[in-house]
C-alpha cells in the first residue's frame, strides 16, 4: 500500500489522476527563489520558455541573462557569477548542458567549487519524437563522477519545485534533472522532502524485493508493485530523489529484510542511479540485482510511452525483473 | 588607481620585470616541467598590473572591492605566481613548490588552492566567460571594480571565446577589459599557420568591441592603454598586446618550441646570465 506517512496523492493510480511535467516545478521553484533570494540569477541558452525559466525572466529581467545557443559560455559565465556571490541557475536541455559543456562545467564550476545550479531539461527518452540526439540518457553518469556535486532527480512536478528550492540551500554545485511531458503527480504539498533521503512510497508487511526508482519512472514502479502484490510478490518501492549524496543508510534499511534489488531509471544502466546503489551494495552487502533502463543502446524516435515498452523499461519489465531477483535470492 | 606613470616608477617597474624573469627561470628549472615562452612574454604586463594598475591588497585577497585579474590561458601561471609572490601574496620561497605534491601552486591555477587567484583555468577558452560572469555580478552589486581578462592568442581558436565575445558585445559590457597575449605562437607552431587569426582587430570590431593595441614590453604604453580602455564605456574593450614569446632570453625568443617546456640546468644558467646583463643595460639606459 502507499505509505500513509508520506501523504501521497491518493489518486495516483487513477487513469484520470492529476498530471504535470516536472519542468513546471522548475519554473515555479525558480520564481519562488527569485522572490526570496536576491542573489539568485538565471541564465538560458535560447530555451527559456521550454525550460520554464521564462517565468523568472519576466519577473526579474535584471537578473536574467540570455546567452543564446552557447552552452559553454553559459557554464563559464555562471561560474564567474557564482565565485562573486551569486547563485546562478543555468537552463538548457540535458544533452547540451551538462552534455556539450561537460569539460567547461568540470573546470570552471565543479573543480572550482562554484555554487552553480545546472538544470538539465528534457532528460531521458521523453523527448520521444525528437529522437536519440535529444534524449539525454547519460547525464547522471557524467555528473555523478564529479567530486562535490549533488544530483536531484524529482519524481513529479510538486517534488520538482521542492528540489529546485532546496538546491539553493547548499553552496555545492547541483545538477537538477527535469523531464518534458506531463506525468502522474504522486506527491502532495504535504509530502516531506529532504535532500539525501530516500523515501519508501510503497510499503508492505513482508516485502521480498526492493525497487529503487528515480524520476517519473517511479510511477511505473508503483504500478508494478501494486500488480505484483496482487500476484503474491510483495515489494517495497523507494523514491530516489537524490542520487548524490547517496542515502547509504536508506539503502541498508530498505534492503535489510528484502535482500533483493531492482533499480528503475530513464537513463543508461551504465553509470546511473542503479550503478550508484550497486557500487554501495557491492562493498557492504552484495545482493541479487536487476537494472531497468537503457541497456547499452540509444533509443529512437517515437511516442515516449512506446519507447519505454520497446526498450523493456515499463511495468512488465519491472515485474519480470522483480521475479528474477526473488528467484535468484532463493537459490 | 591607474595613474599616469612617472619616470622613477617606470624604472622601478622595469627592474621588477627583470627580477621577475630571473625568478621565473629559477622557478621553471626547479619545477622541471611547464611553459617558458608565454610566462616570459607576459612578465611586463603582469608586473604593470600588480604594481601599478590593479586596485588590490595582497594581505586581504578576498577584499570584495578588489579589481579582478582573470588568467584564462592558465598554462602561463608561473608568471602570475612569481609576480604574486613579489607583490606579497605569499613567500618567494614557496615558488620552489610549483607543480610539486602538497603545493598551493598547482601546474594550472586552481582558485581554491591559493588565495588571490580569481578562477580555475587551464583548459582554454573559458576565462573570458568567467570574467563576464564576475563583471555582471559587479554590475548587479553596483560595485565599481574592474575585471581584466588575460587570454592567449592560440586560445582564440576556441569557440567558447567567440560565444563570450558575442555576448559581451551584445550587452555592451563596459567594466571588463580583455588583454590578448599576441605572441603569435601555439604548441604546433605559429598561430597564422596552425589557425590564422588575422585580421584579428576586424574580428573583434565586427562583434562590436573597441580594439586597442600595445607593445607588451613597453610598461609606459601598457599603463596608457589600460587608462584608455577604461575610458571606453559604450562597449567592451580588448587590448591586443603584441608580445615577443620568450622575451628577455634570446635563445627562447620567437621559437614556438619553447611554448611548452622549461629550461634545463645549462639553459637556465645561460638565460640567467643574459637577464642579469640586460638588467644592467636597462639601468644604464635610464641613467643616460
């Protein structure tokens, strides 16, 4: 059942349940920060509207910088602003930022310990029809290896607003990952959010496996858990909204009884959230694991829901992975 | 605090530049790796900045109102380290630690390692953008300090530079001055062979910048050109500083092979001998 302590959206399984894109949470979160922190500034590389940064730009034109289609320039300008006391939020698509400008960010923002917030939008395969050129499916891997960065991947629009606001609360650089289309709203305004804390969204008396999910894919995991429970495979579903710093205590607590793990993410399995959890478990408590995500392949054009199914990332694939890890555990 | 410069101060700065070149050769020899040509050719510029142009306080390197000197071509950092040590940011003795374990003097400058460095640099093409960010923050905070960005010329091959040049031109950024170390060499050869930059003045002008040129080894002219740059307020200004690579050490001058290597013991001895003799020459010229 849904964890009652988390005050989740009770209608999250309904076909006509509320839906919103996580990028909308970025727009409203950034606007809130603009109103409450005069040091917050925003930059866009010709994508203000689709990243929802335009809400900030319209209200605070003096603190908004349009750099045109130049992601390296945006990264290094942000670093300069940050070392001079500003908190820059730089908005673009994740393929371009932190993709195209990776080394610029590495040198001027991350190694330089600059308080830069990198908002990577249109992440994952959800840019569907645009094709794999615009599907950022490596962004977690290429940021997770940076010393000193924090990485937040909100599961829905409400959590996205909270994560955006929370990112200004640390002086560390932060990578924030947002997606384009409307997806189910699973949390409510009353759902607690804390950076670095995993949350068990789906709980059961004697779970046999733990499903760690990040971003909007959490909804697929919850649907899978609900169906698995009816089929006699009780599970825990954990929302991994912070990938770095990794909630190691949470991993231990949520796998202590289940001793079997499935990770779910819209990202390459190499280097993503699943890899992070595997790296930790390998040295503390190795367990049977399955990884849902892109399996060392690029995706393609098409409606994103159909890509999810074709590339074995949907509910069916999650259920089959859960059954597999439970079987391996019992061997 | 940029003022016209009187004869006595000018002589003092010229002597400091020669002293700086000696220290630089010793530092490079001790480090055993690093770049020679660029640091030697920017010595006069760095001495002029740290001892005459910059509004700064070596004992208070985080002073919020200080002028910012951003070094984009981080590989010439030995010249910055030498001049910072001479200015009192840290003991001269510490120059011996360059490129060694546990040193604050990283092979390419790292902002958080040593107070007084404004940015982390080395990978080329990123300093102008960082300087723009610093200059924008000054405008937001209504501060009056200047941001100076020194770049290489080979570095202008990088696309990031032209993204930044385009942006600064667009917003008419007037509290930043870019100085190009126009020494005509890069690792693979002469700039005009590797990737031609000329006509460089016209390129900047086309991006709506004001362009000035100077002899990078004429301290009086450097002071004048920065004063002139600061008087231009309707657009950003670039100073193309024509430099002789390896300046002051004859066998290194104008030879691109000295871009990326330090002198060995014998070469350092020869270089130091020449620099010491040259110093005598400059003194006698001023006495004449």
